[in-house]
């Protein structure tokens, strides 16, 4: 009885499989015959699956409003800053082009003139010539002016000089198995405006204007999957517009540098350290030459997506600029940053820095340190509120001890 019932249930199913091109029990089923289904699966050819659409130009922008109260050695002040920024980026199959622009428009609380405290433009381009060769071309322009009362600006300065800087750089890098080689070249122009003192005196800084031409060759070897050792050599030329007013001669010079180091990348930790020597030789024989040690290091640690820690040490060798003296500014700077994303709407951050500088050809020195704390609160997807506290202190031979406490609050609206 059970056998008859099972047979009765199976008969309709067998009948439904009986197609005109086959009875369905073997390879002559119409669903398995070529030219019926599937003739050419969609996922095999991809002809009917277009690439997800994306805009040719990615646009991002933000507008920030900041109010800063400063209590410094030179006195108290309140400034309001408007900070617009925009970013344009194009991603191609082999290329990447990105343009960034931001500015700081400052209005003093005492009702003084509105001034552009900073304007920065930056262009970055990359192009992959092949799987192992990359070409880069970058351009930059900046216009900055320090506010009176800022540590490092003399207390007798009413209007700090405006600094204009612009230049371009080209680079070519290629991998040769475990070796990688890169060559870079750059040209930079630096122009300094006048300094206005509290007593009304105007000081001309055009003697510090100069051109800087630099080139470098870097060779790296991937010794292990984690560690890369590298060596780098640099050659540069600094050309001033006019003889130095303080020295009475031109400070044109050739710059030579060589250093070696190691880079390690392991999981969420990346560290780089290098050491070397720099030689700055002046055309004017009476100025002689400057030899200094180069030390550079950086560590980035992200134990999880909520934490980011960074520490670095850097050496800078450059002309002294309008706030310096002598022939060469040699600066050693250390910096540490910590960021913590508490949750989706609150982020905390802290920063500390230290520097020590000497001016070759002069007895002047300068030391400084500072620290800061800040928090960002996300009101919604397009609005952030921030608050910051910062302390800076400098001690220089020419300006003595200067310090400043700053409290800043602001709001940023972004795309």
C-alpha cells in the first residue's frame, strides 16, 4: 500500500519533466543542451554588467569658524578666524590628481584690519608608467603671516613679515625586484615682506629672499618582508637675491647631504629611522662652511581603529629667514601626537613638541616646547564642534622668554 502511494506521487513529477527535447533524466534535457541555457552566462562575459558609475571629479569642502583667546607675554588678545577649504581629486586607471586649497582669514578682536593669515595651495599628481614605475609631479604655494604675540615673534613686532613660498617637484621611482630606486628634483622660491615694529619702524627683509634647488637619489633594499634598509644622497643650491644686510656679502651656497636608515612595517606598526651628515658650503670664502649631523625618525602605531599614535624627530638645515641671524638655521624638532575615537560622535587628541635651534655664524640660539589638548564633537554628518587648549614657550637669545596660552572654540560645516 505504501509502495503504491509513493508511485502515485512520483508519476506527476516525472510527467512534468517530459519536455519535447528530452525526457529529463539524462543529458538531453533542454536545460543542458548547448544554445538553450545558459548560452553565455552574464558573469562570464561581463558585457551586461557595467562598471559602477562614479563621478570623474571627487569634490570635498568645509567652512570653519574659530574664536581664539590668547594670553601671552606680550598681552591678551582675541581673534576670529574664518577657515574655508576645498579638495578636488581625480582617480584614473593609472593616474591620480589631487588639488587642495585652504585659507585663514583673521579678524583681530580689537577691531583692526581683516587680514589673510594663511593661504595654501597644493597640487599632487601620480602616474603609473607600468606596474613597477611611477612618475610624480607636485606643486605648492603658500602665503603666511604670524600673529603678534606668537612665541618666536619678537615682542616689539607690530606686524610680522608676510612669507610667500612656491615651487614644484618631480619624481621618478622604480622597483627592481627587492631593490627600489627613486630620483627627485625640486625648485622653491621664498620671499619675505617687511616687518613693522611697535615704534613704527619698517624693516626690509628682501635680503633674505632666495631660490632653493634640490635633488636627491634614494636606493632601498627589502632585506626581509618587514625591514627595508635605504641610503639617500642629496645635492642642492641656494641663491639669494641680494647680499645680506647684516653680513654685507651674498650667502649663496651649495648643500650636500648623505644619510642611511631602516624602515620597518609590521601589522599596525610602522617605524623609520635615519642618520647622516649635511655640508653647507658658501661661495663667499669668508663664510666658510657648515657641517651638521642629520637625525630623522618617525613611528606610527594604530593598535586598533580607535587609536592612532605618532612620534617623530626631524632635522632642518636652511637659511635663517627674517627672524634669524647668521648664515644657517639648524633646527632639531621632536613631536608626539595621540588620537582616540571614543565613539561615532566624539574624538579626543593630544600633541606635544620640543625644538632646539642654533644659528651658524652667530651666537644666537633658540629652544622651545609646547603641548595641546583638543576634542571634536560631531553634531551630525555635516557639522562638527571643536575645542582646543594649547601652550607654547620659547627662549631665544634675541627675544628672551616668551610664552602663550591659547583657548580656541569653533564649528565646522563640511560636505
